[in-house]
């Protein structure tokens, strides 16, 4: 098809990029094993010894709060014989409880031969071996995973020796959201969705509103501007205006919650959104935020952890009720996931080799630019 015939539309990624196991393996190697990605919130591990075991594109990682308060992350594999140190699933399968994992909030112990490590990854003890001549404990720390934080979110990089500059991609979101107390917000509710669609399709869907009039009638009733040219003419820098009398993402566009402290007058009545590649979709209103953390499971399956964040002063109130925002978002989310699954199943047709981006979907093209920048694994 000639450029003249397609009306200036640009081709999407090839269909195989969303469908095949080989493409998913390349995504894991080039992106989730090499780039910074969001892995949760600092509030998930408030005290020393608090920890999470994460599966990150097939790699098991221990994320733990250290005694000094810093967050550390390590590959979940002992340096001795390679045993997985934390594995509740295996213990449950065999009906046993091995003396291993994060023990006493002070150390990480391997179940196989008892090698133990400090929460920061240093080898503390190797039974029957640590006093052997020439054995250097400093050479046998856990394999590290790099950790950074931004706005209360925890970011990891599985290849710390070659990790790109963490601050580069966050410079603009940090500037645009500077007035929002992101690090202070707390999670009031979380909804997990398993969507039968490729993670890239979900990001593309988030980054355009060409689909909004047909898919999101309730949303466009609150934000009529989304009905006009796919929102491409909106000033995303200044925030998105709501209909007259509305100022937040709830059923009627209002709420009893106070606006976040420090917002400009414009930010008190507008909404902002950020897509932080590769897996954080973040939408913030004057009184709450919705954070979507994507966990790719397979070429055609993605777990989406949707967290609803509020100011702690509001959460502490006896009559705090987040349902006006949570229920509204849940409907909008399910509409998105349903249409993304339609795309995933549709592009598997033998006649479909690629899609097209209409001119008003220009922001969706970012996924191609991001993947090109990440390069080959």
C-alpha cells in the first residue's frame, strides 16, 4: 500500500512482535533483563527485614529493606550450588518448611548447605568452609540487582553493570509532577488483572484516546475533550480539563477528599498522565492517583497490578472511602482490557501482518521508538 493510499498512517510493529514466543524472549532479554522497570512501592517494605520475592520475566529476585533502611535487591540464588533461597511454592508442594529465606529479619539463608548472607547481600557464613585458607567471603556475595526509587516507586535493573542512566527517562515526569506529593501517597486498594494481551498492546492503548469515545462512554462524559480528535490537540503538559463542574476521575467528577497540598490552581481541576517505559502507567488527579504496574507473563498474557494511591491524611479519616475513584477506574480498566484482548486475538489472523497508526495516534508510535532504543539483546 502506498503512502498516498494510507492517508499518512505509519505501520505498527509487525504482528509477530505481539504474538510469538521468540519475540517475547527478545523483549525479556533486551528490555526486562537490561532496562529499569517499576517493581512496586517503597511502602510495601516499611521495616527492616520486610521483603518481597518477585518473578521478573522469569528471573526470581529478592527485594528487602535493610537494617539501615535502604532497599536492596538480589538474584534469588545461592552463590554456592545455586539453590533458590526463598521458595514458598516448593515448600508447600512437598509439605515441608525448610530453614531458609529471610530469617529473623537479619539475614538470608540458603536451605541447602546453610550459607547465609546479610540483607545487603554480603556473605556472612559458609559452614565448614569460611575458615579455610584462601577463602574470601567478600568474593561470594549475592548477585546484585540495582535499585532506585522515584516518587515512592521502586525500580530495579537486572544488569547493574550496564544499566542506563536512571534519571534520564524520569526527568520530564519529575518536572511535570513536581507539585504532587507522590512519595507520601499510600495504597488504599489494589486490583490485579490478568489480561490476555501482549504488554506492548496495553501500553499503546494507554497512550492514545482515539479509542475513548467508543470504548469509554463514562470516561468521556467526565472528560469530553477526549472525544475531539483523539485528544491529540490537548495540552498534556498543563493537564487535561474535565467537563464543567468536574475535577477528578469519579462517577460525577467530584469527591469529598481534599486536593493534594502544593498543587497549582490548574492542577486542582485537571488530570495528568505519564507512561514510564517499560511498565508503569501512571494517572494522577487532584485527590488520588492510579498506578498500573505491568508484569509480562507470556507473549499473550500480562498481569496488571493497579494500585490506588491517596494522601495519608485522607486515609486516616474515619469516613475514608476510596470507592468513588476505585469503582470508576475499575470499569474504565475492564473496558480497556476487553478491547486489548480483542486486538490480541484479531492480529493473530493469517491476513494480518501489521497494523497502522493514524496521525492522531502519534504518541502510540513511542513503543517503536522505545524498542529501537533498547536495541537487540
